[in-house]
C-alpha cells in the first residue's frame, strides 16, 4: 500500500516456504510469492518443483493441470513442463517441441524440514541454504506443522506474533488475563545483524494454560521472543529439560497478505502425542484471533489510505523488525558477533 | 464521483447526525462522515462521544472495543481514550501514558432531539447549534425515529425525498395512482437564503392512504415540501389541528452514500400510539423503495462514469437544492428575510 | 485490458446480436455492447428496439421499466420513449414533452433469423445487412439456438471455439480422447479478405460421440472451421446429404466479456426433433467447459496484468483471427475473390 511497505516486501534473494511437504501429493498446489502466482508440484520420482502458475501458451493456471511422470501437464492443450520449466510435450505438434520461448518460468526449490521452499527470484541460483528450524529431529522433541493465511503485511504479522502486551486483551481468557495482579519485569533486548531477541526476565511461569503443561509445578521459565531474517517469528519457553519453541516462517504473498508456515516443537514431561492435539488446537486458536485482528487492521489501513502508527517503549520488537526488514540480510557472518543490548521494564 | 459532487459533499462546518440516541447503549457504534470512519460511544455517565474509528497505536477500529467508565478501550492492546480523544491508559507501560501524539482524533458531539450529532470538522469548535426539528415535544404531537442507508449522493437523496412526480410510478399502488384522473394544480416555490419550500395549492387531500388518517372527511390540506440547509428534507401536511411532518436529516457518509435520520411527527384525531405502527411501516416502505431506486441510479451513474440529468419545470426542487448545497449556509440571519417566490403548474 | 485488445474490440460499424427473438416478450431485456448497457424491448406491434439503458431524466435503467403500446416507460417517473428514443410522455408536465435533449439514445435494430441485432454505433445508419447464418430454413435442416456469457475477449473466445488441439484435453472423455492412437493429417488454411477457413483433410470421421449421429457407418467427413468477420465462429461437418453446422455469433460486451449467440443447424439421417435434445445438451456442455477455461485464462491475464501468448504452427486460426479483427472488414466485395492458401500437418 505505502511505498515503504512495497520496499519491505521485496527481499527476493531469500528462501520462503510455499507448501507443507505433507500436503503436496499427486495434485499440484497453487501458491503465491511477491504477488506472483506459483504452482508447486511433485514429480513421480518425489522431487518438488515450483513454476509460475501460468502456461506460456494460452495463459491458463498450470495448477489446474495434473502430474504425468516428471512433468506437469496443462489442462487446456496438454502442454507438459518439467521441473526446470522446459517444455517437453505439445500434443498435435509435428516435430521438436523444445524452444526457449516455450519455457514456463521456474523457481529454485528445495524440500527441508517438512516444508517446500522456493527461492524468491525466478530463474536464479540460490546463494545460501533455507533457514533451519531448531530442535526438529532432536531427541525427545516432537514437532507439528500448520499453515495460515493472514491479510496483513509481513511486518505487521511478525510484530503481532512477537508482541506481548496484546495477549491480555485480544486473547483475554485464553491466555493472559487483564484483571489479574500485574507486576513489573525486565526485558533484555539483544539486537544482532540478522535477528533481534527479547528475553523476559523474572516471569514466574509462562502465562495462561500453556504453563500448566510446561511448568506444572511453577518455577522460573526462560522466555525468548525472536525475529530472524529473512522472515521467522519465534517464541521459545524453556524450563529445565522441558521446552516449547514455536517458529512461524512468514511468506510474503502480497504487500498485505502473508502466509505463516508454523512449526510447533516441544519436549515435555508428558508424552508428545498426548499433548499435541491440545497444544495445536490452543495455539491455532490464538493464531486465528491474531489473523482476525490483523485483517481488521489492514482494512482500517486501506480505508484511511495509509499506516499511521504510534510507538511506545513496550512495542519492543516492532521497530527492530522494521529496521531488520528494511536493511535485509548482511551476508558477512563475522559481523553477527557483536549484538547491541538494552534493558527495559514492562508491566505484565 | 464527479468533482462537482465531491464539492457538494464537503460542507464540513455543520452538524450531522451520526446515531440514534436510543441505539447508543453500552456497545460503541461504527459510523461515518465524509468518508471518515467514526466510532460513537456513550460513557458510563451518559455522555455521547465521537472519535475517528482508528486506534492511533496499531490502526485497528476502536468500534470493536468496549466502554470502561469514561473511556473507550481498544480491543487489541487495551489502550483507553476519553471523549476528547486523550489517551488515558496503555497497559504494560511504566510511567505516564499521556502524550499528545497518542491522542485519538475527536469530533465535537451533542445529543439533541433523540439523535447524536457530530460537527463535521475534526478537533474543531462548533460555531452554531444543530438543526432543530419542529413539533418535537409539542403538546399533542407524537414522534417516531428511523434511520436508513442509501447508496446515493446527498443531493440525489434529498431531491428524491421531495419529488412529487415519481410517487405515482415508483410507489404505484402504495401512494398515488398513475391511472386515476389527473388535474392541474399550482405549486408556489419560495426560495430563502438557507432553504427552499414548495407549497401545493388546491390538492383536495394528500394522496393515497395517508389521507385516510389525516383527513378522513376530505377537505383542503396544506402541503409543503422543504429542503433546509445543511441537509434536511421535510414533507409537511396540515389540516386544521391535525398535522404530519416527516423530516429526514441527511448525513453524507461518502460521495455516493447517504444516511437518513428520520423523525416522523404527527398530531391526529386518533391517538398517536394507535397510528404509529401503521404510519411508520407505510412510510419506511416508501423510503425503502426510494433507496432501491437510488441505488440503481448510482449503479447506472457508475457504469456510465458520470451523471447526465435532463431537467424539466416539474423537477421543482432538484435544481434549487443543488444551488443551496453549492452555496452553503449564509451565516447572517438578516439576509433570510427576502425570499424569492414563483408559481408553476403541475398535473397530479 | 491491453490497448491492443481495446482496439480489437472496437469495430463498431457492424451488426451484433443482442437478444434471442424467442426471449424478447413483454418484459424489456438488459443487454450490453462495447461496455454500453442497452435495453432491448418489443413494442405491442411486435417491433424490436434498442436504446441505451439509461433514462435521460434521472439516469436509472430503462430495463427496469415496462412496455406501454409503442413506448418503453421508465419505472421512476414514468417518462416514455419510443423505438427511436423520442420522448413521448412526461407525466405531470403541462405542455409539449418533446425536446431534443430529452431523447434516449437509440441504436438501429433488426430482427433476423431468430436474433435481435443492433448496429454497433449509436444513432447511426447501418451500411449493410447483418450476417446471414447458412442452412436456416433450408429443406431438411433443423436449427436450435442458445446463448452463453463468457468472461474472455472476443478474440480468445473465437480462437477457443475453433481450436482443435484442446479438445482432446479440456473436453477429454466427452469429445476426443488423448489416449487413442494418433495420426497425422493435413489441414488446408484458406485466408480470404473477410474470413479464414481451415479444412481438415483425411479425418476418418468427426471425433467422439457426435460422429455416431452424423456418420453412423463411418466414412470420410468434410470438416471446416471458419472465422468470418465481424465475429462469427463456425464449425461445419458434412457427409453426403448429412450436415452439422454450428455458428456462434460473438457480441463484444466488454473488453474481457463476450456473449455467444449460437445456432445449431443440422440435417441428419434421423429426425431432427429426436436428435436435438441430445445434441444441444452435448454441445452446450462443451461450450460451458470452454467458458470455464476462458474465465480462468482471463483471471490469469488479470493477475499478471497482460496477455503473454506463445504461438505454434498448430494454433491454426488464432493469429489469423487476430489479424482479421485488427484489419476489420474490407467493404469492397471484389477483393474477396483471391484467398491465400497454405497446408500444414497436425497430429490428431
């Protein structure tokens, strides 16, 4: 909407998830990145592939087609494209079908940790690996995955996911309560070149019903909220051997539409399979309340024609996330070693 | 749509109704004026207040929030604003919450004659009183109130409300009949600085079923149609001690969206409580047929990209209303004393 | 959408169908041509008439009105217009109602071969006759008529209707099969000044289930696909005395919206009344599948902001149709005598 947001949304030289692996079966899936419609499909040999969702012949969506061996076949005239976008069949045509200008546009694609990731630039060679989610596959940890479409900018979505003060209001009874006694705690904010982290010091235990699983006997829990470039919002709780880490990887569908690919990872005193249905339902309810609120926010921004935010000290990560998104990733890892650190007080 | 209409819709330095008093209870109401979304709320002490419907913090609608004592609390982070827009609470924040830039934008607001009125300019001091509807509270008079959203410009809505020739067609059987014998009558048009009035001379009695209540034994009824600045369309019938006066105060929601706040006032030979359900139902049916017609008119204007009207002598008030809206109110009352007057003939 | 298409859509000096004769009874019908809303009505004497669907008085759709004798009466104020657009009644007005500026805008209109045709320029005198559909009324021939709205440009709709390669895929089991043995045949393409024709030489019989009616004992069928200016897509099969000719006359409603007025004409060994319900159902199912595909194509063009087509040799008529539409009709019939002819091979 604003030119500033268009800029924020345009870090193309990164990996973004475009589908959950377990949802990508025989039927191709429609996806989107930076406003470009994509088709994600899996060849019969199991490889995932990502093309622009438009047949170069007569411009119909390839996602309406079907997979045939190594190719995706268009529903209209039966043209077939392989995972590089090369045209491999044009039914009816006598002679060789391959011609450069008949290619579908392809995106580099890898499958990692249960998600299909696409490189944000078409026909470009990736210059790094996708973000690696922590704890996946580690001993004692269980992971569940979800996805959610949100009508909001990537920045607003990330800020919301990592914002503490709203939980007592928007999520009311579900999470924190606005009526309980409040007390002041310290928050340490650490800014790195590629991430920002808020550590909540002295919370007696995580708020609400989650606490009952993680710390049934109380105790001081370690709580971090993090934003990591290019687009990961992460909430982590730890207590002794127990831990809960929710990572939402955000994909910029359009300027004001963001898709969350979420991994819930946890190690708890009770078996993971016992906790998972409950934890997942509970967390998704919070995510959906947030999605509803963000859609109302976006509507209001559209009605007024602009964003017009006021910031306070307790909008802890919002400005930092904005700054990180604006700068983008600094590729030299040596510069990641000197974080800046500050401490502030907040009532919870 | 046209630049002319944008101009007509922009008499901001006036009062406009934004809610019916009896509808404003504990829950805040969403409203609109000149394209700006508003929230109307009532504090626990009973005062009505009008703010821009956007929290200055993260731009979500304040109308989704709830009233707490003297303040309206945002649903997202619990920020609270008083009736002047002053920020009075920011949950989680340590220290003083008041800061000029955290204010919500406020509109001057009064409650009068059963409606909540807002001054059309934000953060401005009103320079006069709202329009006073006649007959309200007078001895023997009963008043009912309604509201209606119309997809049309304020000018088209006012013209329609005061137009006689369409009643025989659009309202057909309900009102006037196009098949009955027609005869010519005189219409005296009186133009004042701030209003225009058409008096229908020699109508045997008001048309249709309304007549049966007002003048059961026939007789010559006095009939006026009036438009009064800033935005009142008024139809009045009088016969001896009996009278019926319908005033529709028009609020410009957007260029092509107008809200009618309607007061039906009458003194009849039969008790008001007996007549009211019938009269109200009958009148609202006419208003809704008009709203339907005006929406079709607006659609057509949008399809063709412009208004393109032909005028005749019997479009009695349309051109006068346009001229009044274009000039706006002349603040010196001394200039209101010399109306111009003309007489024309119309077949009814 | 693209300026090229706007150009293509603007051959106004031609006849286009706007209604089926059997659908035009007492109630006026809303129609559209070149983005202009039209009303089609039939006077009590049986003449069809076409006006712009906007009352010149207050800009409401005349198609909401009703026919009274020789005039169409507006629903709002009862103004009446004759088939030339002349205003014939203004209820309430004392004196003569006729005034040039009160006219509704009229289009020349003829009824021919079961369709109501309008000349594409308002208030203009036609310079020729409408296209004459072949076989209608000839001995032994039966004709059925249909209409269908398609969300696509006239060019895309015509190309699709005459495209052979897609039938094996989009219409799959219904029509041609992509799995049967394929063989090469010759296609002769003949380009005239006002039309283009593709003749398929050596098809054993027409594809799919249609063949069972037309050529129950097999045999070599003659098959033509034709596009004829201004906007006729025609498919013809002949075998001895039997024949099937489907003509779709395309009306440009908007740049990306086209209406098909279809005549199915056939002479078969079995009685027409026996075949018709089946043939019509079968053909309309194909047309509806095409309409669905074209709507997906238009959506994709809109999402990407442009058409971006690749052509091959077997897109036999698409480029020719484009060229014919771009040039438009050459009025001198003497120049129609020298077609160019080329032959190409295609696998079917």
